[in-house]
C-alpha cells in the first residue's frame, strides 16, 4: 500500500526545483519535478517517495494529518501494551 502524506511547504528552492516540507513536525526536501501547477510557501501538498504529487486543500490536509496522528498514537499504545504483557 502506498500513501501520499499531506505536508506543508515551508521553503522553495527554484534553482534545484525542490521544496522543503513539514510533515508532522519532520522537515524534508522533496522534488517538484512532477508538479505542473505552481506551489507557494504555506501550501499543503501530497508527498510520496520524495516527490510532491499535487496540492491539497488545507482543510483536507489537516483532517488527514489528524487521522495519521490518531493511527500513530493507537499503534504506540498497542506496542506499549504488548511490551508490558511480555514482561
């Protein structure tokens, strides 16, 4: 299964055609080579394997990020419970 993760554009490097993205507090560089539409600082985009795949509406991005956060919290809780049951 492949996921495109909503990320916020925090900087753009036009020389290298890349964007610096914030994804759930993690900053990373991504290529803009596959984008046909213009991207601006503050936009939300979909990140997949190092490439920006498209823009996403800010409200939709925030809803998706909330869901990802809930999934991560659930997985962490389950992992903690598993570790505790093994002790």
